[in-house]
């Protein structure tokens, strides 16, 4: 199962709207097939592993991180494929949260006389499909907020100088985090201040380009920005409020940008509605990289599920730009709270990982 998990983790960020699943087929103590969900969500992991195993699948054991599907979608059910291949035993990491499956895949296997063992490394397997589970349960993607700040939580000096707070090792780690998400999202303020590319610049790390998402209420994203100039090669989606300038819309669309209008609110774009839209568009895991305004909005609306916080061993002081702008907290009991998960050192910088408190 650990080998199957390693395969599943390789697909993170590239299988949406499907979860990334790993499958390993073992016979007589030897691995005869292995596979993971392919880019775009299909073929599924079981199909890939069975293809490699061929006739050796007969009488073998399949280790699968997620319960095999039992319904026909764009591909036949994986449970049926395992049955037809003559698999003798299936070991499952975690149950599929999709109501169309949710135990029915395991039931199909048992009815066919296959021995089924469930919930092996369940917590680890659930972590891999957490984005998919969030879409099923809440109708929005899993949101990870990535911050890079000084020890006192500043992301830029008072003159907005921000390159580079962290060192090269931390920046490479940040690109690896990007590469394990379906999309990276920023507010238009970050686009105007930094002119970022928002891609994963680790060669060979992923097969498909990241979706770049900008929350831009009034379509201020410059036509000559790096994002817009690369929109025909790497997807760029801009979320704006209704009533935006038609001429700006036309110009951006002609450059290859996909535009989505959303209801407005006092703070700009309605972020809960934006997240629901992104889920409908097939995204399950989104990395948010700033700046302080978008971070505050997501925290205010309780949309942040995970934090990845890089701290540089330096201090700017109170006149620097905060990692999150004010979002109306008046009582400590109203603060969004998080639980520490892990801490790593990258060069001189520290990466602390948190999940939202239950």
C-alpha cells in the first residue's frame, strides 16, 4: 500500500476532476503491475496496473489507495475490470466519498467472490484524496494558503520590495508545492506588484501546465503581463465581478484568457461563489499565493483548509506589508485557528505546515 501511495502522490495536481489513485498488483511475492491515475483523470490506476500485469493478474492481489469505482462514467467500472481480470484479493486504502460509489465498489468485488480488505493506511490515503473529498462534501476545492514572510509576518517592505524574502532552497520547495496542485491563485494586487508567471519551474516535475487563476474585480491585469502573454500556452483564468469593462474583456479574451464573471460584494469578488465555480470547472486542489488582501478574504470567509508558511529569519517591522490584511477580527474567539502538522528547514528558512482546526 505504501508503494501504491507513492504512485498516487506522483499524480497530485494532474488528475482533476478525479482523485489521484495508485494501484500495485502482486502475485507470488512479485509486483506484476502498477499504475496511477493518468493526466486528466483517466485511464484510472487499476486499468493501468492491469494492462501491465496482463494474464499475471489472475489470482493476484491488488493494492489500491481508493475503493475501485462501481459506476460507468467516461470509463467502465474499475471493480468490473478487476473481476474480469481474475484478481483474487483487493486491499483498499480508503472508501470513495463519491455517493455513486461509497461502498458499492467493495460490495461488487465481494459479490464476485473476491476477498476484500479495507482501511489499510486509511489516514494517508484520505490525505491524498482530500481535494476530491472537499469537492464532494463542500462543493468547493481544498484551499492551501502559501505565505512567505519574515518572522514578524511581513511579506514586503514599506516600499513593497519583496524579492527575495526567502532563499533559493525555500523557493524551490515552493515550486514543488505548486506542482502538486491543480491551480495556483493570486489577487490582482500581486499581479500588479510582482508580474509573476505562476508556473512550476522544476523541469520534469509535472506533465500538464498549471491553471493560473487571478481574482481581479475590475480587470486590471495588464495585457503585457507575463501571465497574459503566456495565456495561449498555459491556462489563465480571471475571475471578475459582473459589469466589467467590455473592451477590457474583449482584449483579454483575444489574448487567450478565460474570463468568468461573478457576483460582486463589498470586498470585490464573492469568494465563496468563486470557489464553488472553480469546483464546477473541475478543480479540486488550489494553492493560493497572495497577497495580503486575498489571504484576508479567504480567512474571513473560512475558506482556508491548509497553511504552508515559509518564514525567513529576518524582521521588517510594523511599517512592512502584512501577510494578511485586516479582516474584521474583534475577539480572539473569532480568529481562524490551525493545528500544526509538520515543520521543515529549507536552507536558512523554515516551512511550517498547518491544517484548519476542526
